């Protein structure tokens, strides 16, 4: 895969990327290629991660750690751990931690330590397997993205109803374009053939001239996103540096005495 072409499209749509965003995205691309994930499935998984991790592309803990939500209560069966959102897809509820532990063959390790969902390989398996098999809501990728349809809007039902369905649909089209530009899933070019090994001449005949690829009719109008940066003083940086921040915000960077967040306007 041509990763440079892939990231050229990402930067064209999202602007500059931090080193950690690139590394996190490459980790998920590696997983997609290893699994042989279909291109449009990979596009929607990447779009979901972009949204659920507040564009960090790193496994993160839910801001507020479930405060005010029913799933934010301690679980007596699991040493009073709280099943708040963690990972690339924000795994919540004890039942989902139980299923992830079972399906990932973790033999109770995730239930003993919910923070294992923040571990890269575990988080990747949860988002890829969970979205493909319908762990979270019973809906799965192939229900909406298959040989007969590409319904990125309704695909949000795989994770969380239709919350932010428009926004994530736009991300999915961007990642689809990036994957296509990077020639995702295509075989590596074949080695040159030794002329001495050719025993049968190639067939002759006319070949059609090349042309421009067709315009994809199902793509909605492009949406641009404005990132407004504001400093937020915070003395206890260690607790919040890998968290999502306030609703609609993502972490931009931090200095010795402040966190800097970006808010997304569209």
C-alpha cells in the first residue's frame, strides 16, 4: 500500500497530522491489511476510530469516566471497576467487557483489568471484531456495507444508534478516498518477466483507451472542519492527557502549564 498517497488525502481533508496521529492510523492500517478487511469496511472502522478517539487515533479513556451514566457505576463483580468507555471504539457496560474478553480469548484478563481495553492490540481486536460481528448493538458492518450498498450513514447503528451519523459518514468517505489513493488491498506489482522464459506470444488485438474514473454518485458534498484552539489551564496533566476532553473538543497539545484543546466546528 502507498502510505504516502493515503496520508496526502488525509492531510488534504483534515489538515496537518501529529506524529502520534500518523502512528496510530498506521497501526490500524496494519491491522486492516493483516486481516484482509474489505476497503469500505476499513474506511468505516477508521472513521469510527477518528470520531471515538477525538481524532487522536489512539486508544483513549472516556472523558469523565462514565460520570452521570448508568454504566459509570462501580461493578461489584469486577473489583468495583467502572465499565466506562475505553479503546478505539469506547467500549462501555460490563456486558460488553465480558463479551470482548470471551471473543478475544483473554481468559478473564480484561475482566480483571478493564484498562486492558486501552492496550493497542487488544483495542484493535475489539474494534475490528466487534464491528464486523455486531458485538455492540447486534448490527454489523456487512449489514450496511456490502456488494449491493454503501450506507455509511446507517452504519453508525453498529456502535451507537444514529448519533453523529452525518459527521462520521463524511469521515468514512474521506478514509475511503485515502485508501483508494493508497491502492489499499491491491497486489504488489509482479516482478518483470524474463523474456527468455516466454514461450507463447501474447494475444494481439485492440484495447480500449484509458479514461477518467467515474464520479462516485453516492458521495455527499465535501465538508470542511475548522479547528479553534484555546488554552485551558490544568495543573494535573497526567490524568487528562490521553482523554477526550469536553464534548466537541479534542486534545491538540500540551505545555508545562496548560492543556490546549481544539473544538470542531462544521
